[in-house]
């Protein structure tokens, strides 16, 4: 096929590489069939933690693609795999929509690709991918990407050559320039550092010596995940919102993922706990590559401990451990919370909706309009407070209805 370069805001055109004109897609139906290719490509790829093989496999195992069709598209040039697009195809919005596997529980979509061949991933190549899907009996009316980062670890995202709009949420990211010295001493203002140090002293006086523990045994995983679940449940109850982490697939995804890859540098799910003596004061659940840590969710204790900066103390210790472990960038996920700006910077993300069929061209404007409405609501403090209030009422009514059955 013939591939052409395209440019748009956020995309830096690159010189086409030799063999680009012969790039082609091959589709695999199962994870087992594509695993060797995927793992080899990971060794030279640009990817978020949410496109690692182990995360995608965990999402499938947790039932997050249940009832949908799986298709793993591999792009190759000169016989060498250069990109993988893992898709789940199911019904939504009155049509069939193809999305990255695990999209509903991941902090951003993307490809797994070799940056040396980024020039091959063009709008023409993506159109060819949708035609390959149809030829393989995997029809879709739309191809959608959610919360795509324009740049990842210094590489311009080739997906940004496709038509895109601003997504509802920012991603909070920090890349380290150096690993010398404690993070808070180099990066935080004096007032914030002083508050964290004071909290450390007060917590040690009240609970005992502080320590950060990464789960390295099955008992560690069970203890930390149990404390995380309890702290999160109390927090959500206080907020009046549903505790989504009580859903069974999260237990399989996070606790199961942590058990699956205990202690290894290449573990996809890691659990950390801030201990004061024998008491778990805060936790962090991370999804990672060897060089990138994404804080998926955290939790903090209530009661006396909540008087202090638990998240500040946890993050100060965690940042230093991650840098020592070879991590180059950290993100704190999607969603706007003030505490994130102490540690990271907000980076806008983007949505991509590609109509594939005539039905898709009819449906795409509605899908884009719904995302735009969500972006507007989240960008307006009054509207967002009102929306959260309505969601809290709905959650309480559902809980009452469940207890009355």
C-alpha cells in the first residue's frame, strides 16, 4: 500500500523510512498467538503501561472484553513488526465500535510502536487497518481512541496525525531530569517541603517509624490490597459515590496482577504502602513499564492520621524509590485533583473518532458531541459540582434499592 505523511497540531512530521511503502497489517485472534511478537516489540517500543501485553492480558482475564470480539493488528515492514493495535469490538451508540482493549479502565489509549518506524503510522495506514479488520470478518463502524497523549516520553504520538479533539480529562505527568538528592528538596517549594517534613515527624510520634513497603510476597499483596480496599470504601462512602473498586473485575485486575508479577522490575502492577509502625496509613496502586510509573489509584487512612499530609509523605518516599529503580517518568492518571499539581503537571489529552462505515459517519458526530459535553461540564466548576451531586444521589438511591431487595 502507499503511505503518505500528514501533519496536524501536536504531530511533528518525520522523514519516511525505507520499506514504509510495503508496510502491512496482519490480524491475530488470540493473545497467545500474538504474545511472542508483542513481547519482542516491547523491548524497543514506545508505549504507555496500559498497552503492555501483561496489562492487556489482565484486562481480558478480568472479563473487561467479555462478549466483545478481539482483534490484535500487527503492522510490519520488511518482515519486521513495528506496531501493534489491540482492539475489542462491541456494540455501542447503535453501531459496532472498535476500541483499545481495556479502554474503560485505562488511563489513555495508544499503539505499541517502534519509534524508528513512526513515519509508517499515517492516516492512510490507519484506514488500511480498518479495511483489514473488515476483510478479516471484524467489521466496525467506528474506531475510537480515548485520552491520547500528544507526546509520550519525548516521542510525538503518530496518532495525532488523525483528526482529534480535546478529551474531557488531563493527564498529570512528571519526567525526571535527574535522580540526585531527595525529590522534594529539588522540586517542591519550601512551604510544601516543610509541611511534609512536619507531617512525617507527627506521624512517627503518633504511630511509630515510617516506612514505604512495596509488596514482594503474596502476604504483602493481600495485606496492602485489603487495606487499600477498606480505605477506598470509606472514602467513597463519605463522598456519596459508588465504590467502583468493589466490582469483581478490579480485584482480578489489580490484586491478581500484583500477585502475578511479584517483586520483578518488569511487574505491570505494583502495590506500595506507607506504614507508621504496623499501621497502613496510605497506599499506592501503580501500573508501570520499566521506565514509567502510572499511579492508578491511591488511598489514605481516616481518623487521627488524616490530620496530616499522608499523600505528601507517601509521594515523597515513592518518588525517591521510583527514581532509584530506573523510572524516568511518573503520571498520576486522569482527573483533576489539586494534590496532583504538587508532584506533576497537567497535560491535555485527546479523543479520536474515526468513522469506518456509512453508519459510523452518521453516529460519529453524536459520539463527539457527548464527549464535548462532558468536557464542558468538567471544565465548569459549578456544573461539575452539580453533576457530582446528582451522581451521589443516584448512588445512594441504588444502594437503598439494593438493600430493600
